[in-house]
């Protein structure tokens, strides 16, 4: 079908741009790796005094680092969409005999492909520094689907912000989404947080995604976290897909 071929053609254009951008590679790939090493070898060393082994802490912190890798990639998605908008590229696309939906869909496909590639690299580094998993093939597949679902959700979450921003500086504000990971169970248990912070941390979507991912990789039951994470991801994707496409049509 035309819209599928158009989507992948436009996605290929963006993937080439990403691979040629040293700044993107440093921020989306190298920074999460640097944070992983920081958490494992500096903060992790201090935590080991409480009888938590190196391997246990790596296993605990890696899911949060993987989500940070994806969230960082979504910030660059917002920048790329805004650059295409402000440079007039979207206006050019509208004059071409291509599927109109392929423009944003191509952005989304390129974003998810790049996110999952960078996440795979960070995961490989995690294995090098001591990450180990007893998960079965089925649990690994569910973990992969969860990461892909999170990548799709935050990609579409970035679209309306990118389209509404009048400049790259405005679109770059979306990068603050990453800060929500520090108010979750990504790096430390929420039980030690002040009560008003703990209530937010326990119920925000990233905590449920992290907990479900952590349990899957540890070959443990995910409980309610899986269903709650799925509900959040599907809801975010639908709402912001509709909002983003509406803004694009009227831009």
C-alpha cells in the first residue's frame, strides 16, 4: 500500500540523518551508558554496604536506564519534528503526491527504530558490567514488547509538543520528561521517599513500566504492574496520536 511505502521512505530519510548526527549519538547512546556506569560503579559501590551485591544492583538499575535511553530519544524526536515544521519541510511534503499520514508516521517509525537500536547497545553494555537475567524467551519477548510500547507512547507524546512549539528551544523543553524517571522506582525504591513524593512515584506510569520490566527480566510475576503499564501506554498513544495528527492537519 502507498502509505506504507511512503512511511518507510520518509523514515529511512530520518534514520540516515540520525546516523550522521554525532550530537544525537552522543546524547541518546553515550549519555545513558555513562549514567549506567556512574550508577553501577559509584552509587552502586556505596549501596553494597547494605548487603546488596554488585549484580543485584545492576539488575535493579538497568530497566530504569533503558527507559531513560528511550525517553532521551523522544526528546530528539520532538526536535526533528519541530525542525521539519519550522524549516518548511512539512509544507513541501504537503505538495507532494504522498500519503499525508506518512509524514508523522515516518517520524514515529524512525524514532522507534532509533530508540530500540540505542536501547540494544545500552543493554549490551549492561551485560558487560554484570547484568544477568533468568528470564525465559517468552519473558524476554514480553520485555521487548513493553519497551517498544513505551517507545511508541513517548514518541507520540512528543508530537503535539513539537508541532505546537514555535522554535527549537520550545521543542527542546520536552527533554524534561526524562526528569520524571528520577521520581520513580528507576534508581531507588520508592519506600524511602517522603510521603507526598512516594505517592506520585508509586502511581506515575514510568514506575509501572519499570516494575513490570524489572520483574520480567528477573523471571518474577509482574502482578498488576503489567496491566497498569499497558493501560497507560495504550491510553497515551491513542490520545496523543489523535491530538498530534489533528494539530498537523490544521498547521
